[in-house]
C-alpha cells in the first residue's frame, strides 16, 4: 500500500509539474492559479518554487550573470552588481510579475508560497556565487560597498512585491534571505576601513617633524583653514568615516567609535610630544620627535589647527553626523552629540599645553639676556665707578624674543588676538618672575658681600687706630648695583608698556621694584 501511495504521489507531482510548466510558458493565469492551489493543498510549495526558479528565473538570470561554460552574453564585466541588478529588476517586472501577483492576491490562499525568496533570490545568489564570486569580497572595500548597497536596494525592490508587513517579515525570515545576507562580511569590511583610515593618520603622526600643508601633497585648497599635514589628515580621516562611499549604516556605532579614537589619537600625539619636549627627552618614542625638534614658530600652526579642528568638530562635522543618523531615537542622538562634543573639548584642552610650551621657550630666550645682569656686580664691586645714570645694554634684548614672536608674520596671520594676548601676558609675567628671582639673588649676594667687606674694613681700621666713620657717608658698591638695577627695571617696564603690558600690574614686578628702588621711591612705582 505504501509503495502504491508513493507511486501515486510521484505521478501527481509529475503531472502537476507538467501542468504548472505549461501554464508558466503560456502565462495561463487560470492554470497557474489551479496548480498553485493544488501544490498548497498537498503541502508541496517547494516543488512549485523550484519549478518556477528552473523554468523561468534561471535561464534569464544566466544571461545577465553568465557562469560556467556559458559565454558572456549581457556584457557584464568585472564584479560590479549594480547594472546586473537593474537588468534583473526589469526581468522581474516583465517575466515574473504575473506569477507574483497571482500568488499574493488577497484571499487566494496562496500566501504560503515565497517565490521572491526561494525562486528569484535563490537563483540570483547562486548566479553571483558562480559568476561573480569577487562581488562578495571585502578585500576591495569600495567595490564591495557598492555591491552591498546595490544588493540592499535589490532586496528593497523585492520587498516591494510583498502585499503586507507580515509578508515582508516572512520574506526576511526565509533561510535563503539569511544566507544571502551572510555573504556580506561587514565585519571584515569595517576592519579594512579601520586599517585604511586609522593607518593613514597614524603614519603621518609618526613622522619626525611637523609638515606644513604647502610643503605636502595635501590639497591646500580643500583645507584652507589648516596649516599642518597632520591636521589635514585627521580631518580627512574624520570625514572619511561618514562618506557615502565608506559608511555602512548598520556599522554606524563602529564608525562613531573610530571617529572618537581618531580625535583621541591626535590629542595624545600632541600631549605626548609636548611632555617629551618639556622633559628634554631626546630618545622619545615615534611620534614625539616633532615637539622636541620644533622651533617656537611651529607651535603657532599647532595652536591654530587645534582651534580650527575644534570649530569643525563642534560645528559642521557634528551636524553632518547627526543628519546621517537622524533615524535614531532622540536619546541616542543626544548621546552621540555629547560624545563628539566631549572629544572636541579634549582636543581643546591640549591648547593650553601648547601655549605653555611657547611661553617656556620665550622665557628661556629672555633669561639668556637677563643672566647678563651678573656683570653688574663686576662693574661696580671695588671699582670706584660713579653712580650709574642709564640702563644696562642687556635690557633692550630681554623682551626682543617675545616682541619678534608676536610681531612675526606667522603669529599675525594665524593667531587670534585672544591667544596673542594670552601668550603676551603669560610670557611677560614669567619673564618678570625670573627677573625678580635673579635680581633678588644678585642684591642679596651683594649685600652679604658688602657686609663682610665692611666688617673687614672696620676691623682693619680699629687695628690701625683710624676712625670707623670715615667711609660711612660714601655710596656703597651695593647702592650702585641697586641703582643700576633700578634704572634697568624702569627701562624694562617701559619696554613692557610698549608691548601693551603694565608692569605695575605684575606682582613680581612690584616685588622687584621694592627690592632695588631707593628708600624714598619704594612705595610708588613711577617711571
């Protein structure tokens, strides 16, 4: 009995299949409908889907994406799929639509069939795997992304034939749909993009010096606001994460994380270099040498680029990212906004470190001239020279480095007035601090020496029986040294005033004045 049932089943399948093929060839809607009802009744939808795939879909797909021993008929070259999908869409509209409409008709009882997945998509996947296997390879990221987006568009096209949301859900739940999506290894694609984007930034950040844009291959016209190749590369890398030919929306969280890592890498590059410079570490790790070898004017570029990048990140860049991800919930968008703003602020936090490095360099140059005040002691100690009446020559050079820096073409062009004023005030304050330290030390030593010499003279006079008051009214060497310093700090204050800084407003200058000014002038700073 069982064998007879099997034989009968085979006979029914064969007859039904022959009838279905005949109906497809002649586009006989009634025959097709009855055949499909019969397939549904005997719960053999797979056979109908397979017959439609082999009879109608496969021959035409084979012409569009030839494989095996077939000759190239449709002129499909390379591994690109966009044109192929366009031809397939036209084929579906022309040769498959009639069956899809029959099977999806309302109250037809034929919704158990899924010709979209098990006939059309199945054959398309097979044809690509055999005819264009390279289309699935993420090894060529740009071509891979084009094919992936074209494939998503093709799936959306197929879903357009689904009569309801439940039909779309059923289509997406089919095993062949899952298998098709598995062909697109987005994880590997992102890894390659990560290496490409992060690698380009890392390679330029490990160079031993800063590279001005005009001396690099970067397109200066596209980044007129930036001055260093390192900064240009950062901005290019940040924008690359969200370019249409790079971004995969399903991986937007990864690209966001990459963006934040790029900003962090740039900030770390700046801060580690500045630390190496401060510690005078010549045997630094790759990426820190730039700061050790940089001249002071180079930091103008750094300060300018930090400000420009921060404006970009907090402005156009942030808005562009939020616009691309506008389909996310408000809470998610706010989280994205805060994370980008925080990264921009971390970049901004490096600016004071750069300004400090500039100030330290300027102060060191000025101190070289200040150290010449030691010669004042030799000039007046036991030389019987008269009281000085003019300032020392070294004074004219103390503020020269600061004036030259702020008045230079680069600072005038690239530093905003706020930053220039900050550098001016910080440098003037620290130079004055150092001036006071050196002068106070010199005066202290002079007074101690004067006291010792006075005791020796008095002792000698007592032994000789001479009066100890003979020299009491004479001007001491220490008085001459203090007078010379007094004249010097007045000229120094005038030079500061010429730069726009009032010396009297600097605490250390007031201390310096009281240290060297005559007793009758210590309470009032008057130049």
